[in-house]
C-alpha cells in the first residue's frame, strides 16, 4: 500500500497531538477563527480511521476541544481572549466555534437568546460544518453543563497557554519543560452568571508582525439584552498604541487582572481605547472616567491616570460588522506611565447601577506608586498592583521574518492583595477561587484533564507511552 508511510507518520502525529493537548494545551489556543479547522479533521478521523488507537485519540481531542471551548461560551458566542484572532472576532456569527457549540452542546434545557436555525444556516460555511450530521460523536455531559453555566459563580481561573512552536517536529516536545513547549501567555478568566471578564498577560512581541501575533488580549462579555436584540452576548474590547483593531498586542501595553478588576498599563505609546456597541449609554465621570450599565444587571467603570484627553468616535472595523460600535480613546504622554483600570459589578452585589457608581466614586482608588507601578483598590477592597516592564528584543522562530522583533512586549509583574503572581508556577487550567470545575496540570507524567460541575464529570487521561486515552466518570 503506497499510503503506509503516511499512515505511520499520521499515527505518530495523532499520538503526540493527544499527549500534547492534555499536557500543554492547544497551539492555537481558544481560536474562534481556527477551531473548526481542528475539530472537523478530528471528527472525520474519529469516524473513519482504520486504526482503533487513532479513533480513540481523535475522540479524546474532540472531548478536550468541546470542554475547553464550552468554558468560554456565553449566550451564543465565545467570550474572552483567543489567539489567531481576526479583526471581527467579536462579531455575531463570526469564526468557526459557535457552529459546533450550537450543534453539539445545546439541549432542551438551554438555548442562547440568538438561537435560530435560519441564522445558523445563513451564516455557516459548508466546508466547516457539513459533516457533523453524519457523525456519531457526542461530547461529555459536562461540556453541556459548562455552556449553560450550571456551576456556582463566581469562578476565577489562571490558564497558561503554550508557545506557538509547540508543534515543532510533530509535537515531539509534548512532555513540556522545553523552550518550544513552555507556557508563553497567561490568561485570567473570571466567570460570573451573566458575564465573563478575561485577559492575557502576553509575551507575543508585536501585533503588527502578522500571523504569530494575532490575538485578542481581553474582553468583557455580557449576556445579551435589549441593547443588542437577537444578536446574543455583548462584547466590550479594546487595544492600544498603533493598533486600531483588537487583533494583536501593542508592545507598549501590559495587562493584569484580579477577579472582576483589570488593569492596562502603557508606556512608550500614547493611546488606549475601549469599544462597545453604540446602543449602550456611556456616562463620562471625573478624571477621564466612564461608567456604563451594560444591561443584564452588569455594570462597568473605567478609571485612568496620566490621561491627557478622552474622546469618542465611531469604531471602524475593516471587516463588515452587524454591530455599530463606539470607541472611547484615552491619550497619554508616551514618555510616562499611563493606566486604565476596569471594575465590573452586578446588581447582585450593588442592588442598582446608581449604587455601583457611588461605590466606585467613593470607595475605589487608583494611584501611581512609582514611575512604573499602578495600584487599584476596588470597591470591595481587592488590591491589584501592576508593575510595567520594559520592552525587549524577541528572537523569532528560525525562518520567520523579521528574525528579531524590537521593541517587543513582555508580561508585567502583578500582585493581588499583596501576593506576587508567579507565572512560572501556572498550569494549563486551574481554578484559584470558586467551584473547581476544570483542572489540567502543566507537564504531567500522565497527561490528563478533569472537568466537573457539582462534583460530577470526567477525567480523561492519555497513556504517556502508548498514547491510548482513557475516560473515568467522576461522581
């Protein structure tokens, strides 16, 4: 059989892929744009591969994709940061994740507010989702529970993301602890009943250099409401420096987060912006602050220091968009530290939007502690301290252009309530506060993931030698 060498090669590849995903995470992590390009081939392999081991590995990869993607789903769309992001990642019916979520993870107990067979058909690319109706694959129940947020909230997670060269030589570094398989970016994810706040402390050097720097750095995603009828979750997002869309990091911006508070620091450039649907009212406050009731009983407040001006304008997306948006832009002295801090609140905590505004105005504080340090104390007394780190020179993977990126962005130093956040000790998925719904250690002897809601779920493991998956029910 002339195809035998290719079959041997692909058998090795699927073995390493399964071990790598359950040990390190996915190369194009949480990519709303490229999810389908991974899910679809695994779906076909799971159905038609002749080797039972390949079939089992494909199913394990599908389960991992379903579980981790469902974690980021809110009312129709993916919420929070992703890599390989395009300019319209935040638009309804954009990307290739939602089609599979709709197909596999909605049940009789839960549908997003935008559920519409007509819309799904009109917005779906046949080459990405034409096959699922002929597949017998079904995801674990816990993925459906994640999508419907049947867990207790709030939950705060720390999630490490692998370096983009982790697939070098067919994922030969699947065990971790090497340069190619190191954790490279660090996501803080805060899950509430009606919103998700997520952000990345990123080592990607510069969003202007192309493919390997495409990513959305942060988003506040709110359950859909009358401000954006029939379009599902509302996305608030932004960027900095010379980047006018939200598809790559400015090397001069650094981000830290603690639960419902996020801080953005800038030095060396003069712009940071926030964009949201134009239908949502925004109030201007003192010292270049803004406040908004985002609907669904979710409120936000942005405060700044070092700001020279605050202006509003139409957000121009280079791709077509069904959602008109307004951009709020703060300018800064590029030779000094500038900061924007976000606090998110809900009716559950404050009883009303007016109470939230009063609490932010009277109880929170934002201070510049030094030429490189900013500290925010929230309405509940949480303290987020971020120390800006100087840009560096980043050596790219051999063969890429440019060979060296300079200036290149880095991660900041962060303290939460006085405790240093040590990124070197992060895992792939780890709950640091709230119900322990998802756990995946980095660089395990036996690659595995455990996902539960209310104590019930699954542990999926990959034998490190034979790369054979096993699944154990929890609870």
